[in-house]
């Protein structure tokens, strides 16, 4: 298969495992790139041997991380092999079979606009407990907070066309978080995800892997922390402005008027923070939908606070507004995630 480059990032690998893997891989693919991510000195002779056998080897002088190795490999291939159709990334720890790499490579050729994921079945008994727990927890959090639903968030077997490689060159992260950030960035970069079922292989309890399934998935939680910051800060601005205007304005309907003025100011702030820091999507369509959402929620908040203020006349309007807007906050996150800053298309094959 001459149109696909196989990229194998590696750090101090088991040489027997890697050697057997590359030998089988070379029978099916002409273009193979092994990225030495700062391996120890004793690997130098082994990498020279690979080069003599026709495998391209690139080096980091020190360990800079899997994400950096992947982006540097993308950059090299895009520059030196402009006619290549795409790449498949595979781990060097024996987790990926050549037949599954071929399956993913074929999907890259069929779907030049998509991110191809080779996905494992984590319900199988031989899967190490930390990997099963880490993946299941991370995929639920990714779906809940980001709106991207995939069955294997941590897979290193991925296919990317040249077009998709270019899109992910600017994705942040130099270490394992880069692969998680790819999934998150499918939203803003409008890249569909296609899942390809693959064999679930763990050798010696996955002791060869450098990946920590919980620690290295923190990018998802960072995104939600950013959303919390944007929402809480705009919430505080909204409450303070509401409290100020409800004291200044003295006429019928002062609660609704105060709500409208405060919400216009706080929502403008919230949109630009979410568009630039959280969802990274600030196109015209998202802005129009966001304005409609703000208008609807503004009147829901205004009429809701007015209604409950009449029922609970001895309770401060500000306190009632805080309770009402907490409910709106939860609904608001789901609507923004699913409909305003919309997620990527996703298929299973």
C-alpha cells in the first residue's frame, strides 16, 4: 500500500516486540516512519539497522512527547511526500496488529475528510483494570462535557488523510494529551470521526506502555474547567448587574428590565470567552444561535424570577435569581455543546 505512511512513535521500546512488528508491517507497507522520541543511547545501533532496512527514522534528541513526535512526523511527511494520501499512527508496544492497520489505512483512502479511530473492546476479560476503568470514565466525561462520543478515547491507532493531518498540526499538546485534544478539536475543525473495530491486544498486562489512562486524559477536564470559569464569571457579572439595576430601576416590571440589561452584558462576555477559550468556534452561525439562546433564556430567567418572587415574597429577588439561573446554567451547557458550538459527525464502521 504505497499511498499511506505508517508512523510509529517510540520511547525505549522492547526491541524484540518492535522488530517483529516492523518486519510484518514491511510486508504490507512500503512507507514506514519510526520516530525516536529521545530513546536511550543503547538504541542508536538498532535505529541505524532499521534505516539500512529501508525504514525512515527521525529523532528527538531528548524526550519531547508522543504528541510532538506525531506533529513533527506529520510536518515531515507533508513537506517531503506531498503526494501521499495519508498516514496511520500505530504504537510500538505490540497493541496493534498489521491486519487492523490495513483496515484503518483503507478507511483513510475511502474517507479523506475524517479522523479514523481503531477502537478496542474494553469489556473483554483480559483488559487490565486500570485501562478498562480509565477508558470508560474518560469516554463518558468526553461525551458529557465535550459532546464527542467514541468507544475508545485512548487508541493510538489512528488514520489521517493529508487534509486532516494539516488540520491537527495546530492542535495543542506535546505528550499523550495531544491525542485527547485531537478528539476535542474535531468539533472546531469540523472533522467527522469514523470508528473501526480492532483486536484488543495487551501484552504482559500492558507493561510496555508509557500511557497513564487517567492522568493523560486531563485535557477533557481542563476543557470543562474552562467552561466552569466562563460560566461562573459571567454568572457573577450577571448577578451583580441584576442586583445593581434592580435597586436603580423603580417601575413595574423592574425585575424583567434588570434581567434583560444584565443578561445582554454578561452574555456578550460569555459568548466571546466560550468561543475563544472553550469550544473554539466563533462562526456566524454559532453567534446567531447563541443570540437566540440568550433571548430565550433571558425571558425564562426574567419571568421565572418574577413568578417565584411573588410566591416567595419574603425572599430576596437576587437569591431567587441565583437558584433559577443555576438550573439554566446546566441546561445552557448542554444546549451550547450540542447545538451552538456543534460537535463532529461520528460513524461506526
